């Protein structure tokens, strides 16, 4: 009898070891997959609802990267999701902070803050997954990452609710940036002190830039910004200085009459 008990003990210990070594439900690879899917869905919805070509292009990039996760061990897919997430994180995090600080509408903060949280998960999980760590080594780290991303989003949302909106000066000329285009290619104002406003209805940043006057007004997603300056009579070229945007047609002429 004692001999039987001694023989059964290693089996029980081995069974317990297998249970403790069971891979976690949430691994780095799964966070990469979920982050890519979430970014694809949000960006595709933005592209469909607002006709934003840039959002559609980035959504296509995420879709292609998700498809590449099924080939050659998913290396190209992880790299694609990581790079696209890093770009999205840069633009969306800066947009969220500036939107909150200036009291922009809550919707703009929710969109930029939500994409920031998704992109943060995508960047970190793609990097960790690329290190080829074993599932057991990851432990609870993927869950902590998801929790931190959700806290980032919740914090931005709460901050936006407590931030008061600001009212800028009345604009002498108003522009709207939508679908990588200015609403007007020509503006006309009187000489003297001039205020120009720009409302950004695209997902990524735009600027109102007049290089000859040293004016550069950056405007994040969902925000309206204005700039006031003194100008003499003449003709001045304005543009969005984001790479590729002038070539897409985001240029115009400011005519100042005497």
C-alpha cells in the first residue's frame, strides 16, 4: 500500500507542473492580432463615414499586415502592424493631448485617444512578439499592457470632460481641411491684422503654412485652430506642410488687398 502511494506521487506532481506551465490565454501574438484588428475596424469606419482617404490607406495597410501574419511565421505581419501602430501612435497621441488641452469636442478626444490606446498595444506587442519569447515567459505582461492602454484611453476621456472649451477670435477667413483638400484654394482679406482659421475634419494632422510670412499653424484631428498676424497688401501662397499633402493639392493663394 505504501509502495503504491509513493509511485503515484510523481504523477500527481507532474500533472500539477503541467497545469502551472499552461500558456496564458492572452499572449503577445494575440495582442498583436487584436490590436491590428481593432485599428483596422476603427480606421475603416472613419474612412467610410467621412471619406478620409488617408484613414482608408492606413486601414488597408493594417489589413495587409494582418493577412501577412499567416505567412513565414508572421514576421512581415508583425513588422507591418508595429510600424503602422507607431505612426498612428505618434499622430493620435499628440492630437489627443492638444485637443484636450484646448477644450476640443469630446468626440475628437475619444477618437484620437482610442486610436492612441490601440496603437500603444500594437507597438509594444509587436516588439515583444518579435523577440520570439515563449508564451510562458510572457506571463501576465500582455494583460498589463492591455490594462495600461485602457487606462490611457479612460484618462484622456476623463480629462476631456473636465476641460473647458475655448473660444478663439473671429476669423477673417476660414478654411476646412477634409479628404486631404482645403475647402478653398483662394482667400481674400484686407491688409492689416488678419485672423485665419482652419478646421481639420480628417483623421491626421494638417497645417496652415505661409512660409514667406513665417506662419505655421498645426491642427490635429477634429480641431479648429486660428492664427492672427499682420500682413501687407500682396499675394501669398499657403499650403499644408505635411509631406505629400501639397502634392495632393493642399495649396492655395491668400490675396491681401490694400
